[in-house]
C-alpha cells in the first residue's frame, strides 16, 4: 500500500509541476472563509483541482476541490472546506459545497468570477443554534496567473 501511495504522490506532484496553474483571490466560502486565495491545477482542458486558504475569526479556513468547465465561461465546482462561521464567536465549521460559476473573461484569461454556492451545513447545525442563513451564498473572485510557466 505504501508503494502505491508513493507512486501516486510522485505522479501527482510531477504532473502538478508541469500543469497550467491559475490563482484566484476572492470573497466567500469558495475561497476558504470570508475571503482568501486558491491555486488551481489543470488536469485536462476541462478539469481543475484546487486548494486554498481563507480568513475566519480566530483561525485559518481552508478549501480543497475540483472544477469542471463545460465551456470557456461556465464552471461547476465541488469542494470541501470551511463553509459556516458563527457570528459573534470564533467557531467555524467545514462541509461539502456545490456551485456553478461564471468567468466573465473566460477560463484562460485574467478576470472576474462569480459563483453561486450551495453549502452543506450539517456540522454547523449540529453545534450552533439560531442559524438563519439559507446555505446558498455568492462568492466573488478574481482569476489571474501569478507565474507564467
């Protein structure tokens, strides 16, 4: 089992090194908290994997997931990460999130993005009371290439 994990790790990090990468900064849970940054690695012309870190009260939020681009402007996102911050406390919770987004300049160009996200607040609802939000939020971001490899 260790050999398989080692081989998969080498292949992943080797391919990620040569893959096209894009960075995004933005506001919303698609960026790991109130706001944050993600790095996207292209797996093929329609699929990206990403990870990122965001700002939450009292700690650091995170997000990891994938994006499918059916065309140059529209993307479908699935991720796991920080998706509930209880106001007035330092408590934040994680869960699975789904969304659909639009890149105004297209996938291969620098520009603004908007995503409509559906959040799974199961863990948040188990621990917090008086949650009045709906679990549907918007994320706003900006996509750019930090390094031109």
